[in-house]
C-alpha cells in the first residue's frame, strides 16, 4: 500500500512539474501585447545614442535589451555571448537593462562574462521601439535602425533556422539595404516592460 501511495504521489508531483513547464512555455510563445502608448519606430530611423550608451567608432551597434528577472532573457544569455564573441571585431555590442531593481554595470557584465558597455537608460528602448525583453536591435554604422526583433523563435535559442539576430548581422554585412524579415522575427515575444510583467 505504501508503495502505491508513493508511486501516486511521485506521479502527481512530476505531472505538476510537467504542467507548469508546459504552461510557462506556452505563455511565452504568445506575442507580447502592444502597449497602449506605444510609438512605432521604423527601420531606417536615426537612433541618437549620444550620452546614453558609451559606444564609439563607426561600426554597427548591436544592443541587447535585457531584464534579469525575465526567464526568456536569462535563457538568452549564452546566445548573446556567442554573437558578441563571433562578431565582436566588426560590431560594437552593448546591453540595456530594463528592470526596476538596482543593478550595477559590473553585476550585468558578471552575468554575461563579457566586458561590454551597459546602460540602464530606458529611453533607449523607447527610441528603438522596444517594449519587451529579450529584444535585439542592430544599428548600422550611421546609427540607423536596421533590425529590431527577436533572437530566435525558440525561447532557448535552439532553432538554428530562426537565428534572426545573426541573420540580421549577416544581412547588414552583405550590404542588404532593405532586409525582409518574417513576422516571427519582428513580432515581440517575451516579458513586458518595465519589469517582468506576466502576460
């Protein structure tokens, strides 16, 4: 009898864990609702980073919009690191933290194990048209918006066919002036701003 109860109890626990995992995965597969006060920013718009983000030189700029409390953002860290390591000689990488808690630049750099500029200025998100995390923004060498969107269709960044952020970088270096990205690339998924607000 004790064995049957133990088996039923373990089955219930594992079923609950699987249910929570499935629900969370499903919830974050839905598009992030567009905020009521959202101001659209079109591709090609000039994004003035002067005094907001310490990036210099005439290279393209890749901005990672990150929320430490957002599960999607946390799962995204290894993929962002791989992009920064692969393209760091051609592109300036930076992180913009969107969170109501207090973090330092060193805290964020430690999470990523990268020495890249970090900003806590939420006006950069508004200037780029970002309203969820994680989101990638790629500016060309003239600081014009080239790409704003998702890293990957999978929240774990495991679907190599949808490495949208990497595709955007490659497209920019192939001198594609009018890139076309799928709806999965540009429709925001993840956590709503300013904090990890659940949908």
